[in-house]
């Protein structure tokens, strides 16, 4: 069975206990930018309910042009004001480098990615860099951003100051 078939079945169960429609504006006026890592169930680990927050995810939870695009829409159209970053231990982006990953893709496909991989070796430094990029973005209404690192071995979230 393909994963989508399992998901469609699971959705029937979800829809049967669906509580009803909610407002599009996140109730807690917060946007979370996080890594796509499969070990981070963000709503559970952050104490969020459906409808509470925007969640923007990518490899590493890094700040790219598309992250800024989503946050700008989140703030200007849907009223969020706080930004919370969630990076984590044992991230896949720590396991490679810009050069090695671009080489790997090029060898497998014949095409070298034109975009940066955004590999990093120090997760705290990467969180600080992401906070800096968001604070410097001229498109956001609010630059209230704080960053965290989630420990995938303990489930604990630690703020990076
Ligand atoms: Zn990651």
C-alpha cells in the first residue's frame, strides 16, 4: 500500500471527529519556522492546538527567500506578530557541507543546484544567524523573534540567547 493510501484511510478517521471550521488567522498570532525533521511533532512539543499558529518548515528550518515570503504573508494578511525558530540536534544539514552535497546531487543527476544548501556545523550559531536575518528583513511588521534548539534525544526545547 502506498503511503498516500494509508493517509487517505487515516483521514477518514480524522474527519469523523473533526471539530469544525476555525478562523484562518492563527489564534495565538505566532508563526513557527522549523526544520522538516520527522522527529519533531511541533504542535505537541510546543503545546499548540489546531488553529493556533502558522508552521513554516524546510530542511534545517533556515531563513530563505521563501521563508520570508511566508512570514510576510503571515504577518501582513493573517495577523501574526511573534516568530519562533525551532532547530534541533542531529540535523541532516550538519551531516553534509555545501560542497559535498552539491557534488552528490551533480554526480547523481548531472545538475548542480544553483541554490545554497545552507549546511551548518554549529546549531546555536545557525539559530542566531536565522534570528539576525529575520530582524534585518525590511518586509516584516514585527521583528519579535526568538530561537530554540530541540533535543531529539530528550524531547527538551532550549532557547538560544
Ligand atoms: Zn533538521
